[in-house]
């Protein structure tokens, strides 16, 4: 008997944790994922494609295989019930990590109202299970060995981020009392990939590392102070721990928890049972940046008599003080799966993460130009048929035309031209190849390069090009005519606009 696939709706897939989590969910061959992406979806799909490519996954192929279905929307608005009908499980990993509220309404808008919107949709569609990615620090200022349980009463919270996460957890837990099963996963501080050191966001411990680099650069330019005797008070206890975890390990644990059958609501700490102490982190940072001299202190920021070096360090590092607290450990079933003697973060893995951070300029290295945009120097049909269409068609109304099963050839004539064949199956664009290839087309559209540029830019209706005789159809002309209005609707959704160097848009929004 063939097993039915599990339909998972995923939010936050372009986040630091989210794309690793999507990778882990897709490692199960019986999982299909609907992925919430912001408008314009063409741009956010390209971003997700880049992230997954770094992990060895091909988003275009996953879409063609019906393993991934992008859904356009943004929390807490613009998501419809139709987008979520038929889903077995929601994995809500979208989140905003702003510590202090600002004029944008964050982090409450995303973390609380976004969660409320997802729960409302879950109720409307009778989705039985909701997995919420929270934070281990929803505990606030509690100390000791914290159990894996929901806090019914608000803990003593330190910042707006923690409050937003506790309020979201409360919404999820209350939903479960009436409507389904809630699984709350609480990862601690995310760090780089355990195998490569790769990271796509550098907050938490990375901010302290960046502050240390600033000190090291100050020493490079200052011959008056010994770089190994820097007068710096480090606020905290040397023997307290910094609960950092590799992002790939966190994603693996959350995916396993999400896909395990559940009969009751639960809380899971995704935390490090053998976290490095502050003294260890200090020694690793000093070794990497070749500085020393800092001493731990029980004072608090702001320091009344801060010196120049302390001002430099805490200009960045002070925003992390809420996370590096004393006397806090976690009960964790995930930690029980770690082999005895294995540390999630040790000196070697920490140094690897630092190397990646510096090589990427702390995640500020400009990414390669998005190759889903038209290349400079004029419109390129090869780009359009081989890159643009395979990414854009799955997001369009074409993908919803289930009666569309055909093999179509496009031939572009003129000095810049060529031929390509696409195979559609139930509205899905399965493959596109340049001619010659093994696919045999049922019909062919033939038009000039100039007409193609006008058509894709919506300067000239497709029907006009064909019906006025400047383009031709070959093969099964009746089938070709039936497809013309479908192509016309796609062109309206994803026009390519501009003179000479067109830029892809959706509904007039540049992407």
C-alpha cells in the first residue's frame, strides 16, 4: 500500500533556522511542504533557492516534483484558507528577533499577531497539529534547571522579544486546549553549521565576536596599549554557560519532533547539555583575534566609569547581555540523543564558525547578482526559457490548470533566437530543454525575437501576435490555440518590463 504524503505548511523558510528546517523536513520522502513566502514571490523564491542551493538542494526541481509549493503571503495578513486546506501539520518558524519594540510594531506584529493568524487558519481548516518554534529564553529571568513545560503565568521577562514569544506560546497552548495538539520547540542561541561553520544571520554570540574584532582592530592601530593587556571588564561569571547550538542540529531535532506522531501537547527544549562556559568563549575569542586582558566582573552595564575599550566593546556587545545570564540550564529530551562525550560546540567548531563569519564579512558579503533577472546588455531568450519560466510558472495560475498536460516547443527567430521545449503535466512545468532534445513536441509556437520582447513585456497582446499573422503555430494547432489564453494570463502575472534591459516583475512590483 502506498503511503499518503504528509502535507506540511512551513513559515519562516528563508530564515537562518528556517531553510535548514525545510531541508530536514524534505529529507523525509513522504513529506511535501507548502512554504509561505513574502511578496513579490518571485524575489523571495529566488532567495530561498539560493539558500537551499548552499545546502545542495534544487528548489526548481523540488517545485517540479511537487515536493515544495510556494505560497505568497505575509504574516499576519494576506494568507487565505485555500492556501492551507488539506494540510496535516503547521510548522510555524517565522519570527522577529527585535529585542526592543520599535515604530514598526515588531516584534509583536510578527511573533504574536502572526501566530494568531496562523492559529485562526488552523481552526478554519481543522488542522490537527501545530508546531511552534519559540525560544529557550521565554523563561525570562528564571534560574536553575528549567523543566520542559508551558509557563501558564508570565515569567519575569527581560525584553519585548521574550514577551512576544511567551504571548505567542500562550496563544498556541490555548488553541490546543480546544482545537488540536500543540508542540512547542524552544531552541537556545543559534550558531553556525556544525560541518561548515556557515551562518546566514549573525546575532547572539556573533555580536560579541564582532565586538571582539572591533577591539582587535583598535589594537592594530594603537601601539600604546599591549594587545594582550586590554583593560576590559567582562560583565558576567566565568563559570556560567553560553547555551549555543549548531543551527543544523537544531533544525534536525525540530524536524524529528514535528514528524513524530503526537497524542498530546508538549514542550521541547532544543538546548546544549554541555554548553561552553563564558571562560571558554573568552579564551577562544582571544585566541582567534590575538588579544587578551579582559577580566570577568559582577558589575552591570552601563558602567559609570567605562574606559575607551569598554565603550568600543559594549557599543555592540551590550545588546546581548539579556542572553548571557547566570545559573540557567534546561531539561532536554533532545540532549539525551547526543552521544556521550560529544560536544555540540567545542574549540574547533567555534573557530570554524569564526572563519566563516569573517570570510562572509559578518554576512554582509554581496551575493552574486540574481541570475533570475535578465542579464545586462539586452533581453536574453535563453535566460527567459531556461531560468525565468521554471521559477515563475509554479507561482502562477498556470500551475492551477490541472487539465494542462502538453509538450510545447517555442522557436524564436532572428539574430538572437533559438528553440526550447517544455513539458507540462497537470499544470506543472516538469522540464525545459534547448533543442535538440529527447522531447517530442505536440505543437510549436514560432515568433520573432522582437515579437517575443513585446509579448513578455505586455506591450503587445499574445493573441494579437498570433491572430494578425506575425507569429505562427505548427503541429496540433487546436491544442496550441487552447493554450494561448493560459499563456496570456501568465504574461499578465509575470511581465518582463523595461527597454532593452527588462526587469522581471509581478503585478507591477519589481523583483
